């Protein structure tokens, strides 16, 4: 993976073409922020947790389901659909904030495809046989890639901060060396 975030914080794509420039600019800034990356990481983690809970319940019950188990699986499916809706909204917001440059990254193309396809299948296959729904499980598990990307971006940001501090300390160290040399020369 590259050492820079997939989406830069530059505003070159945010041309003041419409009255929504101000909102678009703030959305752009938020979507490149650390808070946004951690929020998405949390949402994807919760979505994967819901998915694993669904899988575990399905495996444990092995087709012998009571009304309460069916209700739990239906609730988990609804929560999964809510997460899918949130990811679709995040995708729409990202495309609006970054414009066509959002798709310059292969990861973003992949992520957008996973979000759209899994959302479409969740809507189209709602209530259909479980065998077909396993495709949704696979697509939702691909969101784990997003967790990895978000962690990578966070690590890159931390490394950037550490590099900046190292440069600062090296300059300070050099200044202190010169000061010591000056004191020794007296």
C-alpha cells in the first residue's frame, strides 16, 4: 500500500460552481479527517460483527429454528441493511465531495462496487432462500478490506506525524550541537 492517504485533503476538485461549495468543502475536509476514518472503521467493524453473529446463530441452529431465533436473524438482517444504507450514503457523500477524482483509486472503485452490489442484493433478495443470501455474506465480508485500508490510512497519518516530529528534533539537536560547540570554543 502507498504511504499517503487515498484521498488527499486538497480542495482542487471543489470549484465554486454552485451554492453548495461551502458544504461540499466541509464534507471534503471531514471525509479526509482522522475522525471520519475512525468512524468508518467503527461502522465496518460493527457491520462485520453483526454478520458474524448471523453466521454463528445460523451454524448453531442448523435449520432447527425457533421463533426467537428467527426474530434474532431478522433483526440482524435489518441491522445489516441499515449499515448498507449508511455505506451507500457515505459513498454518495464521497463522490459528491471528491468528484471524479474519487475513482482514481482502484481501492475506491472496488469499495464502491462492493457497497453497491451488496446493497442491491440485500434489497432484491430480502426474504429469499438462504443459499442465495450467502452471496450477500461474501460481499459484506469484503468490507473487511475497508477496515484494512482505514487502518493503513491511520498508520500513514501517524507515521507522517512522527516523521515531522523527528525532523523537528533533528533540527533542535543540530542547534544544540552548534550551541555546545560555541560554548566549548570560549
